[in-house]
C-alpha cells in the first residue's frame, strides 16, 4: 500500500515538471526562431544556391552537372597562386595584429592609469569610420605624393618617390589598421578576467616577471588571442575593398577574383566554385586551429 502511494506521489510530482520543461522548450524555440530563420535565409540558402551553381556547366548546357569548375579552381596555377596569396595575407595580418594588440590589451586590462580611457577610445574610434574612408587615408599616406614620400624627398633621403602602394605589404598595413580593434578587445576581455592572485602566487614562489608571463598570463589569455585571431583571419580572407584600393590591381586575392569571374567575365560557375573553395579552405584552417587549441587546453 505504501509503495503504491509513493508511486502515485512521484507521478503527480513529475507532471508539473514535464509541463515546466515543455514551457521552457517552447520559450527557447521561440527565442531562437528569428535568429535561425535569419541565418537560414541570409547564409545557408545563398551558400546552397552558390554550391548548386558551382556544379553547372557554363557551355554548352547550363543544366548539366560537372566537376570541371572545381578542377579549374584547384589545379589552375592562376587560382592556386591567388589562393596561396590570400591565406598568406590572412596569416600575416593575424600574426602582426596579435603581436601589436597584446601590449595595448594588457594596458587596458591591468593599468590604473588615468589615460586608460583615452587609449580605449583611440582603439575603438576607427570602428566609427567607414573602411573605405580609412583605406583612402592610407592611399594618401602611402601614395607617390603622399605624406611619407613627401617627407623622404623633402629631407633628401630619396630623389624620387618610393613605390609604397601596389604591394603585398601595403595591403597588410591597411588590413592591420582596420582589424586591430577586434584583436585588442578580444584579448583585453580575457586578460581582465584573469585572477591577479595567480601571478602574485607565482612571484612569491620565485618566478621572474618573464617566467610569470610565459607560464601563467600568456597561457590563460590564449582564449582571447584565439577569438581575436578567428575574427581577424576570417575578415582578412574575405576582404575586398582594401586589397583593391591599396593593391591597385597588383595584389589579387580570392574575393577580388570571385568578383571578376562573376561580374566582369560573367562566369558564375567558376566564380561559385572558387567561392566554395575559399569557404572550405577557411573552415579547414579554423578546424585545425580549433584542434590545436583543444590540445593546448588539455595540456
């Protein structure tokens, strides 16, 4: 009798819980539905459409399926050279941005200086200006009649203006300037959450400031570096405006090539195949980076 009463009591108690779980699930679905719908309409559907176009045969039957477009994107020396340049650009920009951003992020997270807020304002102020305006600013600085060349010629260091634009490194400079706020904010956020007691304990145990930084602060801030690196790498891989304006047609990257294939040459299948290769290559790099960070976190 007691066992039966206990079973009935458990069933009665479980019903409200089931109703509560159902209500929470309904609320969760309702909250996620707009974002999922926006993601599906703005990202998933266009990507699937692009994927379908990449298998089309431009000549003679647009409805026929072919892998020739991917063969061209993956084996043609022209596309391979541009792919290598694009990912090299993204890697170099990410490394330089991380190195330059860490001291600034350290100052923002650990300093008690009264200039801290001004530095923070200086970091985020470029985000208030259009990328095109910032890139035009670099064309004024690096141009043949720009500030740097005018200074060098005026001081007599060079007799004629240097060719500072239309090069790989001019694009690197522009991209670093544009993307450095994302890296600084990502690293500063993580540094601000690290308990200062760890470093104090290490100092008490005899660790030097350099060893303290390498063994405690830097490993604990890897997540911030990783977050900023992912943002900077992805934005650099897909950059279009800065390579066009600072490269002046001499620094071709995949985003520019895709535009030329689809808009100028009206070769949508090849352009879609190159875009798919760009997306797949970026995902592979991020996957390998994620595996590396997972092994690092386990260590």
